[in-house]
C-alpha cells in the first residue's frame, strides 16, 4: 500500500515538473526570473496549508467544506485585531486566529461525532453559517494594508535563503502533520477509522475523540491560512476565501488521498495543491482560454477518483487471489485428533463426545 502511494506521489511530482518545464520552455520568465521562482513557491502556500488539514479529515472518511469560510472569518478577525490593538504582537494575533479556527472546526466535529450526521451535510451548512457571520460582521467594509502593521505585511513578501516565508511556514506545517500521522498511535488510528469506522469502534479505538481532533486540526490550519491570507494580500473583505473549499478538496483528491478514507498522505495533498495552482498559472501563459483551464482541473479530479477506484479494486482482487491460493489446513500425520479435544473433520456430535472420553 505504501509503495502504491509513493508511486502516485512520484507521478504527481513528475506531472508538476512537466508542467513547469513545458511552460518555462514557452515562456522562460515563468521560472527563470526572481519573481517567477518566488511566485512558483509562494502562490500555493496557503492552499498547501488548507490541503494538509483537509487531508487529515478526509483520511477519516469525512470532508470539511467550511474551510474557505473559516479562512475568510479568521482573515477578517486578524485585521480587526490589528485595528483594535495596533501594537499587538504578531504571534498573539496568529494564535488567536488559529484558536478561533480550531473552535469552528471543533463545532463541525462535535456534530459529526455525536449526532452522527454526515460531514458533507454539516459542513455544507456551516459553510454558509460562517460566511454569514463574516458578512454580518464586515458588511461592506474592507480591511486595507494601511490598517495592518508593516512587519506583518512584510511576511507576505519576505524570503529566507530565496524561499518565501509563507512557503517555509507551509513546509513546517506539512512536515509536522506528516510526522504525526506516520509515527504516532493517534495517526495510525485515524487511518484505521477511515478504513472501517465500525470495526475501529469494535476494536476500542477512540473514534469520537479522533474525529474531534481531525476537525479541530483542519479548522486550526484554516485559521492559520487566514492569517497567511491577510499577510499575503494585505486586503481582507467579506469575500475572502470564497470558493476555496472546492480547490482544497480538489487538491486533496488529486494528491491521492482516497475520498472514501483510510489511505493517502499529506505530502500527496500538498503536491496536489501545488499542481493545481501551477496549472492555473501555466495555462494562461501558453494561451489556453479560461474555460479550458477549469476543464483541465475537472479532468484531473475525475481522473484521480477513477484511478483510486481502479487501484482499490486491483488491491481487493489481489488479496482475494492470495487468500484463495492459501492451502487448506490438514490434520496432523498419523490421524491424531486435533488439539483441544476437537473431533476430526467429518465427525458428528456423537463422535466428538467419544473422542473426548
């Protein structure tokens, strides 16, 4: 299973390199300039953070459609905090936004875990609820760059050894979550829950607690993405993050995380996010109309889901073939009775009683 996932991630990385190579051949400025290199790394950073959080939720056989609204709400919250307290440390504002996002995610997780309502339905509802809160709070007002401190806005453009700061933040988030999923008991339990929730509950796994944690993590990372959005663009309105939930789900699916849960990696989701946004930037450069840009993304999503089902069916057939190939159990040499007083094959109840006397 891990080898399959690794091959899929390698395929996504190869596709990303092909897109970059072809576009650079057509327009060298796409990569071979300072701005081109910066934009290649900086543009996907926010979507990568969202995709990492979404991947954890999808691994548990759920989905969170409210992440775009959570991003918008926490981005506006970030701006309002700086307006109310201009000297407030950036770290404090970030922690408040992350905590707010975690709370909103926890609300989603609580309803899913305790009311047993499908996550698709719940998060579709909270998508509109959280967006409505932002619309009511913000109205027609907009937070501009002049309302936020310069050191905070500088985070959206600063670089460390040629790598944008926001990209470094996204890489740290990706590494931390990947490490947790693949080295901790809680991470393995998330995969077990996604593979078969009922069996996980019968095995005594803390299903509800893990679901709450997955949704809270997804919300917290959406809150962090809201802070990154404010720093990156410097302008926040009530429409911030509108429609991003579809991009996030698309990135996760293209990245090889099974929409039916139980398999996939956050690294794949991050690569999927980079691939989608790189394609969005590359297609206009080579002269592809906007309609075909959206069509290409749609084809990628459909193809990823179809590939997931093909691989799952192939794996099921292989396991069934291995099971059928196992030789049947045979009785010990010399006709000795099986251990435990059990009767030989074909013996009736009376024979079993005689065998035990």
